[in-house]
C-alpha cells in the first residue's frame, strides 16, 4: 500500500464525516498518495479534535466553508439522513468543476437530497463501498478496510464520464473493485443483502431481551453461536441504521413482506411436520453459503 508514482486523483480532497468510513478513506489516501491533500470536516467538535490528534488528515477545518474552499473533490461520509444538510453546507464553496461523491448505504435518497445543492459545473458521482464493521467513529477506521471489497457506483444518467472514472480510480486505489449499477436497483439489492439482515438482527436481539423476564439471564449466558452472530450486527450504530431504514423504506418493506411470507411458510411446515419442506429450505441456505465461500476463494 505504499505511495505510487501515479498522479493524484484529486489535488485537494475534502472528507466530510470522519467516522468509520471517512477516517478509513482519509487514512488510505494519505498513505498511498492518491490525493494531493486531505482536508477533514466533521460537524461534531469532539470528532474534529480526535481527528487532529490521530493525524489522519493534512488539515482539520473548523467550518464547512473552510473545509470545502479550494477542494476539487468532496466525499460525503455522513449518515444518509444528514447528506442533504452536509451538501447544503459544503457544496457552494467547492472549486468550480469539483467532483462530489458519497459513501451512503442508500443511493436514491442521497441523489435526491444532494443533487439540488450541486453548483453549476460540478458533478455528482454516488458511490457505496460494501465494506464496514459494526464500529463507528474516527478510532474505528483503518486503511485496509476496502481491500478486495466491492464499491458500487450509481452514476447519474447523462452525467460526466470523466468524473465517474476519477471516482472509480480513487476507489481502486483504496483497494476496492468497482462496479456500476442503477441507483434503484442498488437500493433493492442492498435491501435484501444488507438492510433486511440488520433489521432481523436488531429485532431478534430485542425479542431475546423481552424474554429476559421469562428465562432470567439464560438468553445471554448460554447464547449459542447463532445468537452471538446476530449480536455483532446488532451492535451497529443506531443513527446510521435508523437513517438507512427510513431512506430505503419502500424496498426494505417489500423485502420484509416477502421474508415474513417465507417465515410463515416455514412456521406452517414446522406445525404440520412437513419435513421435506424444512429440509429443502435449510439446503437452500447451505447452498448459498457454499457458493459465497467459493466466490471468495476464486
Ligand atoms: N459503517 C459501515 O459499515 C458502513 C457505512 N456506510 C455509510 O457511510 C456513511 C458513514 O458511516 P460511518 O462512517 O459508519 O458513520 P459514523 O457514525 O462512524 O460517522 C459519521 C460521522 O458523520 C458526522 N456528521 C454527521 N452529520 C454531519 C454533517 N452534517 N456534516 C459533517 N459531519 C457530519 C458525525 O459527527 C460522525 O462523526 C453512512 O452514510 C453509512 O450509511 C457505507 C458502508 C459501510
Ligand atoms: O459489518 C457488517 O456486517 C456490515 O454489513 C457492514 C456494512 C454496513 C453498511 C453498509 O452499507 C455496508 C457494509
């Protein structure tokens, strides 16, 4: 991951929101020289202080205006519900012709919230790295987070191709593999692969917690690995996930309805002792797991 001789993708990149994702980007691009300079901005003064202590940016700006002025690139790394506010504060101050990108977990809502603030001549290239952890904040980031992971770009129809290529190049230099996708399609795919699993994890932990009275502390003390796996995901940041759920409402509710129907079918099979149905469902799960492992090894 040492600095390459390739030209920097941006002369000055403003990173807004220095949590897990923003601080990982800042760490990575500074290490490998893929941007000339990193200016960090976060709405939370405690985060700004911590970023300065950690030394993961060339400069920490105290205001949105100071952060954006002179930047030819901006990456919005705030919760999806804060994208509109951050865009309103930062975008007017960027250099003419700047490229704006983001890392939000929903894409239709981010485009809807950010596009109205885009200055004449600037371009928006929405992006979503499929990499993360259940931790948040500037201390949780690390430079290798994106290595070998996908980053999905959802370019605006008819938008500037050179800007898309610049953002793709930034992500490749962060170690990611890049693929383009339509924003609506992205939100449906992520609803089933990421948003619904998180919803299930939060819910099952809540259900187990409600049972505490009945089972005393056994639920937590004897938690088998299945439940433990859910608790890792359920430890994720509440604001981030509240925003994802409410900003991908339609696709998520559709996937939840389908899941509920399938869970009901499983309940019926258990009630009536339909062993073939039960085995068939479990085998499908195993096949999916095996093919995931094969893809990872390929
Ligand atoms: N955590 C994960 O695993 C992944 C998260 N994402 C997306 O990345 C984005 C950031 O997520 P994390 O880094 O995990 O969040 P985080 O909670 O660690 O950091 C978010 C930061 O944004 C700051 N912020 C909030 N509003 C702001 C504003 N208006 N202006 C400037 N700063 C502001 C907060 O103070 C906080 O420091 C979210 O949109 C999330 O959906 C994408 C992929 C993975
Ligand atoms: O920690 C995990 O299992 C994750 O799923 C991380 C994650 C969270 C949100 C995203 O939009 C992408 C990745």
